[in-house]
């Protein structure tokens, strides 16, 4: 049998079928283009690319941006003016923001919002107006272009924003100082009403995604059981995943959701969702749910394992040890992919070390095969 | 209404996360001339303790801890003016910060609130705090404990930088160092020479209480 391409491996595994080798890939946005990245790709590392299938148009809202000095720091203030009033957000941008990809600085950090869009109860009607005047229109060019460029080197996903309640929690109200929870306790009706308005406005986006050229729709929810507790997950998140998955599945698409936090407290609820791919699941020590347990609980799901940044922080030897332990834990390696990093740039040394372990991971994995990989790297097995 | 009924109402308002009820009960207690220290120590603090117990049993989550602390703050706003400069006993000082480059403060803030409830004096330096500012605060306030938080693996090494600087400036032996944040592991904490890595906010606060209590016994 001919060796599978990187794309075939990822898609096979994502459809719960066997690939020839354990698929491993790097996120385009974290990829350190250069000699190490090239070497790793030559040795089997794929690429995942996330691009949107839509463009956003906001009607009857004036949007302006100013550069200001606040407390001696440069902030960028974006003001949205509607017939109901204005709201604004302030953000600090790291050097490099807007100069390479997305809104990330040279060190791969996103802007820090020092003032959120929603500050008090008076902001809710204004934001609701903006939501109700937001239109999503299809634009498949970014995905088609990336697919053309990548070819068999990897996969292109259709990226979606945080789902409605997570948009409020992470983006618009923010969780600093527990602000979202306090708003949710103090102004439950305002939060619920806005959440429903966002959900309604996003429905056309799901339709657009379902017809997009991407095989996988990626919802970047950033689920962490510490922030999103089971009550919130069950009430606000699960119904939205059901709505999304129904449309996507009808068009043969898979739904992937970013869950890189401590999701142990949500594990039984996650099992009940129609999500196909749990993206960026971090095993202990960063996460709190071992991969073996997750696989056995979520029998209808595929896990893309996020390699923990806290292990990378300890250097290549720790990376090797953790990767070998991970392989031992996941034997025989079905329904799995490994992501080199889902949060930050990886050093060349760590990327090469992880590739050295994963490039030899032929499926189905056995303990003997992992021992052999360890021996080949100068280990003791 | 008797004093006990007001105290009960305060406890219940915190446990049920009721902003309106805590203010009403606190105002009522003050109007009745009930000792504000009693209101805090027998009404609000036990209310937070019940919330903590519920958190440990898995009935409440971080969101409830955060909101309960906020509800208590609303009650304290009513009661504090009646304290008339009376000092409450402090367990010790804690300097706490989110390290440079990191802007996450949810965990840090809940730890700060819970430490205050326990009776610590908390000097909260905020987020994105440079190493030199943390060192200066340790030198100035001479806390029993330094707490550092990071949510980004990118900023975790700053915790090591602070500990190294504490050693270089002969301050390390005078302060316990506790770390928190999702990516921070025991292995990492040990590798940089911290005293403890908090599993969660409550566990971290318990460790702080344990440290100062042990210190008091030695004294």
C-alpha cells in the first residue's frame, strides 16, 4: 500500500478510520517557517490551516478607531456608534500585530483588551443592535486558496468564532475579575437576551459553513471547565453544538471544537454532544483528563491531542519523555491526531524532538513499537 | 429581627448569591446597631465558608466562588463605614501578581478575595507585572507569602525569573512562593524553586493558611 499523504492521514483519523501512521501536524498560525519546520514536514509533519468561509457586514453602525495614550500606554479604541448609543473597546497590541498573521504579535500573542465592549447594563441594548445588524455572507475564496496551496500537505478548516455565550464570556464582557459571572448573576435577562440574539444572527453563518469547501468546521470555543462550568455548558453550549452539528452533518462536514483546558468536570456532558473532533485536548499535567480515559468515554469522537506548552518549557528531553509516555498511553492509536502546539510558537529544538518521536509511530501502535522508537532515540527500552 | 436572624440572612444571601438580599440584611443589621465585626465574622465569613465547602463538594464551581465573593463585597460596603477604625486581626501579608506579559486575572482575583476573607492583608499588584515591580513589593511590604499567576506558557518563565531575582537579592528565604495558573505544573514549580503549586484557588488559600499558622506556632 502506498504511503498516505499528510492530508489523508488527518482525514482518515478524523473519520475514525485507520491511517498508516499517527497523524501529527502543526497549526499554520504557530508555524515557524524555516529550516526546522521544513525538516519536520519532510519527516511527516502536516499542517492545519483555519480560514473563514464568510465575511461580515455590519449595517447602520459607524465604526471608528483611534490611537490613544492611556496610563502611558498606547491603546487602540474601537468605537461602535448606533442610533441607540455607543460602545467601545480598548486594546493594547504587541509589536508585530497586523504585520504577519491575524492579530498576533511577533511573539504570537493576541491583543489585550483593556476595556471590553460591554462594561455595564447600559451597553447591552447597543450591542444587541450591532448583533441584529450584522450580516454574514459567503466567501469561499480563502479556503479554496489555502486548499490549493496546501494540497496534500495538510488540511484546511473553516474557522468560526466563539459560540454565543462564549463570545460574551471571553470577548465582549470578559472574564477578568470574574466580570462575566457577575454580569450573569446581576443581569441574567440582559445576558440571556443578547446571547439569543447572537445565536439567531449566526444561523446563516452555519448554513454558509455547511456548504463551504472545507471538510472540517472548527469552532474555536476554548472550552475550559474552570470557566465554563457544567451548568453553563449544558444550558448554553450543548444546544448550540447540536444546532451546528445537525446542519454540518447533513452536508458531510465534521464539527471540531477547541477544548484545551481542564475539561474533566465536563467529560460526561461532552460525551453527549454531537461534536466529532475534540480539538487540542491537553492531557495531564496541563489538562486533567488522560487521553485513555477520554477515548474510552467519547467512543464516537476523535481527539486531536494538543502537546502541552508546559512540557516544552522544560526542553527537548522532557518533550521526548512526554511524547513517548503519550504514545504508550494511546496504544493502539486509533481516533487520534497529535497537534504540535495549539497555543504558542514551539522552539526548533522541541519541534525536531517531537517529530523524531512521532515520525516513526506506525499504526496500529504497540508497546513494542514504542520501545523501538525509544531505542532509536538512544533511550533505555 | 434578632441579631442571629440578620446573621442567618447574611449567610444565606452569600450562599444564594443574592446581591439585593446581602445589602438589605447588612443595612438592617447596621440599623439595629449590631456589632459590625459580628456581622462580618459571624454572618459573611461563615457564608463564604459554606460556599467554599460547596465548591469542594463539586456543588458549586468557580463562577459561584467569584459571585459569592462579589456579593460579600457588596455587604462589606454597607458595613465597613461602621467599623470606626477598628482593626481586625490579620493573618499575614500576601503580595500577589500576574507576571509580566500575562493579562489573566480571574484565578488571581478569586485567590485575593478568598485570602482577604481568611484574614490576610493582600497587596494585589494586578496583571502584567514586571519582575522588578514584584521584587520591589516584596522588599517594601515584607510579605509572608508571594503568589504568582500565569495562564500562558509563554509567560511562565517569568515566574522563574522572579524567584531567581529573589535569591540574588537575598529575599528568597524570607518569603514563601506559591504559583497558580492552568499551565503551571508541579514539575515546573519544582524546577524553578517555588514552594508550592496551587491546584485551585481554595487549595492554594489553604496552603497559605497552613504556612502562616505553622509559622505562628514556631513563634
